[in-house]
């Protein structure tokens, strides 16, 4: 697989600094029951990287000491980490909002039949991947049969109160099926709500639109098709400086399965660690770890940037919480 990383290191993207620490986003490992074509983590059923119990305990120690508002759990399929339920229950007891970034199909897998009920019991916010409301588009991007399983999982979540109970938010995630920007988020959200309700009786709260980042599988696909330069130009041409203030990297800390710190999930996949004294992408002499987060004040520190940052600032903007404007 071709790597876009060397093409992303030099950039004229505007310098960024941290403004706070509101969200701790933890990747619990790359193991997943799916292998999606757009996955920037290269997750799949054969991956073995999983966060261990010691690192999970460090996550909890950071939550107790630094008190971020949100713990955002990602993967792979984060639920496949053997310590997932322990971490969720402990974090909820601390009064932290827990987000589970769920691929939906995991809820139907053998051994996970009671997972949806557990999430509801713990009042976990579910952010679920559903790149379209039509079967063909979803299966083309995520694998044959994924759409029907996703619909079944959404209906299961609805029966538990997700999408109707204010304490059980259910948010969906759209990402483009190719080298183009997401459409405006609000009109697309209305289309999703209408189609899913009319066709399947499904209710949800919000739709998040995310741009595809030119890294990992999607980046390799762009290079293989000779479309990388055109896509990067598309991102640059649609740069909006008004998106800079709302970028998630300003108040989110990303943690990999080994406990090392990054400014965002995309930097994590590019192995670009949290910068120490320069916002320019440089080889770090020391990778920061969760242990550092127990005492370090991140406010005002520079954020590591690259050409891929244009993906978060193009058009309406893109973040783990959807469009920025």
C-alpha cells in the first residue's frame, strides 16, 4: 500500500495552538470486524494491537485528575477491546460523557449480543457509522451485507431508547464515497432522517459529515488512481479560515493504543506525535505519553500540522463532531 505521509509533511497551513483540554479521545486498538475502504486506521479482523489494562488504568487516572468533559472511544471497533466495558463503567461513574464510535455491525456479532443493552444502561452516547441511507452505497464502501446489518442494529438501538430518550443520543456519521467533499450537513441530515424513518422506522438525533482524509487506505487509493494531487487541490481551494477556531485539535487529546499522545486521530495514524516547541512537523526526540498528561498544562502549546489539515478546514469544515459551520 502506497503511503501519503511523505507528501503531507511540508505545509503552509496556518500555525495552531491549543486552547484547552475538553475531550480525551482514546483509540482502544485496531481490531475490527470490518475492513472499510475509507478507514484511516487500516483496522480489520487480523489486527492484534489492543490497549492493555495498565494503559486503561492510566486513562482513568487522567480522567480523575484532569476532568475533561468527554471520553471519546474509537478503534477499530473499540468494543472488541477486552477492557472496554470496564473502562466505560468506570468513566461513567466519574461523571464523564462517554462516546462509543460504533460501526453498528459489532452489535450483532456472536459474543456481543448484550452490548447494545450495556451501552444503554451506562447512558453511553453512540456515534454510528452509516455513510449513506441506501444499500448499494454502504455495501460498496464497507462490505456486502453491512447496510442490512447496520439497519438491524439501529432498530435494536431504537428499541432501547436511543434516538428518542434525551439521555441516549444516537448520532450518525456520513463520509463521501469518493474524492469529493461532503454536502452541506443540515440538508443531508434532513434527508437521512426522512429516508430512515420512512423506509425503516429509524430515529436518530444528529448527522455528522466528515471529509475523507488523504491518509492510509483512502490516501493509498488516491495515489493508485493518480487522483492525489487533484484531491489535495480540492481541499486547498475550499479552505475556510473561519473553520480554524473550531478545529477539534484545539481542545482534544488523541491517545493511541499504547498510551502515546497526538493532537488528533489523523496525526496518530500518520505517527506525528504531539509537538513540543514547534508547530512544524519535525522528528520528535521524545513521544509524550498519558503519564505526561497527568501534570502537563497543554494550553498555548503548538499543534503539529500538515497538508492533511486542509481536510478539516475545507467547505463546512470537518471534525469528529461533524461540520464546523
